[in-house]
């Protein structure tokens, strides 16, 4: 199915198996995933919409290489959106339990050192957190811009400290939710963006 193919390629990008700039060779991918070429191309359209790949005439598809300006601008928008959502998140037990459940799965993945499971649980945590803002359009916009930075995550998720830092910050967000500390939650959500952004910036400085 197209959805499974999109998810698999998305994970390959986040986990660094497909590096920025890597070509996506249709013959290799159709064989690897036992899929049809038209299904793969539909997956490419979806990944391009997410901002993860780019397709050029006569050159095919490749993993998108974000410039420093791209990264700074995307994260600036993410901060605006996530601050706005955090200001509206409901402090109730129902939402808290869903978010806490996602974090327990994240904790287990961190303890197991399973990068793929960490990525999935991390995505689930943030999806549950911002869904609690009660505005599905705002939550969808956050999800869209978070996907655009999956290429950036590939610089952070390979670092051992990434798992622990994300885990600590998630727990701090849960504490702010339990205590009804709105101001603290907003600042934690904004600061949390720095994990992947700083990993990218450090790599960029070393290269250039």
C-alpha cells in the first residue's frame, strides 16, 4: 500500500539510511518493497508534499537538502504554531492519559535503544500533545511542518544523547500538564525544537 511505502521511506530518511541528496532510484525501490512503479510514484508525490524529497524533470527524485535558511525559516514557523497550540492545550485527565501513554512507549523504546521505535513514539507523543489543543486545523499545520524537518531529525537521532534529551523534555512537559502550568508548557514546547535544530546547525558548521 502507498501509506506503508510512505512510512517506510520516511523512516529511512529520519534514521539516516537515505541521506540528504540521496537519489531515489525507482528500479531499486520497486524491487526492495515489492511494489509497482505507479504506487512508488504516488508515494513520491506524498513525500514531496511533506517536503522530504524533491523531483526534477529528467533527474528523478532525491532526498531534499535543506539550506540553512530553509531550516531557520521552517523552525521559526514551527515555534509560532507550537506556542499557539500549547496556549490552548486542555489540562484534563483524558488528554493527559493519552499523552502519558505515548511517552511510556517512548521511554521503553529509549531503554531498548530502538531508534525506529523512538521515532514512532516521539511522533505519537507530539501528535497527542498538540491534538489536545482542540483545534484540528492548527494540529494539522503543526504535523505538516514537523514532517518538513524529518530530514533535520536525521542529524540528531543518530546521536546517543538525542534519546535522553528528548525523554527528559517530554517528562517535563508532562509535569507542566499535571500541574496546569501553562507558561512553563509553552516555553518547554518552544525549547524542545532546539534538539534537532542544534544537531543540524552543528553539522552544518563543521561542513562549511
